[in-house]
């Protein structure tokens, strides 16, 4: 039998939490429920989850802050934010933190399950694509794709699978102009709707890791009105 997919559900509303927890287990997932930020952080530090469903508004913590920790510790874990606030800014913030998806309450269970399956499929696909990729030196940085890490100035920083996928795309197409739409398609897929600003912010983050002067990028250059071009 194949190994069970491990999901951490972080939700402080008792009804929502227990209903979802039950449904996840019924669907064959190995699901763990955490009702506070403290519990969630404890679970994250001890277990390697495939997916974390993360309520943004918690009594003792913020889902966004937990996502930041998760990204540092377990960059390959997929994240779906669950939230009562549906403002575009929150959505963008969530996606910029590397989340696969963002679901606003109240939601339809069927829809959430569809999104869970999509997120897991996408994360697996991105991980597999990246694992085959050899370590690559870019500028002053060395990217260890298989470990989701980038080594720069003797520091090792974690990369999310989206950052890896974006780097991989630019490396594969080095010297050519890659449009923002192409990046959105390759890295985010059809089921998510980040803005082109999300792409720009991801690029900025990567520039800070690999460029000598991120304000005057020499490696990932902007092509006005179109996208980006990598020079190595
Ligand atoms: Ca809540």
C-alpha cells in the first residue's frame, strides 16, 4: 500500500475544524488537527507534512507567520490558506508566501477537496521536476535543487518549490526572454490566480539571493513590458 498523505489542519473554530478533520480522514488522508498556533508550530517542528491547511486568523498567532516558519523549515510542504478575510491584499500576501491556494470561508467542502487534490498534485509535480535537476551555479550562488536550498555568501537559505520552479524555468531558457504569463503558467498553473505583481515580487526575492546589487540586476534582467531574461 502506498504511504498515506500527511495533512496538518490548523483551525481554531471547533465546528469547522472537527468537520474537516473527519472528512480528511474519511478520504484516506493522515490528518492531524491543531487548534492553536502553538500546537501548529509544535506539529511542524516534529513532523513532515505534505500539506498544511492554515487558518489565517488564530487566537495566539497568524497563519501568515506560521507559513513563514514553515517555509524556513519545510520548504517543500504545500500550503492552502483558509480565511474569513477575502481581501485581494490578503490573497496576494498568501500567494507570495508560496501558498498553493487561498480559500475564503464559508466554502463548499467539495470545492475545498478539489483544491486540496490540485495543490497536492501540483506540489508533487514541482518537486519531481526539481529533484531531477542538477546543482547549478548562478552568479555568486549555488542552487541545490534536490535539497531546495541556495548557497550564497557561505549561507544556506531554503527555497520553496515555487522559487525552485521559477529558477529552473529561467535557467532552462537562459538568454531568452520569458514572459510573465509564461512564468504564471509554469509555476502557478491554471488553478491559481496570482497577479503579475506576485511574479515580480518572487523575482525580487531571488535577486536578493543571487545578484551582487539587486537594484541593478545583471543576472535576471527585466525586459520592459514583457518579462525577464537570465544571463549567466
Ligand atoms: Ca480562525
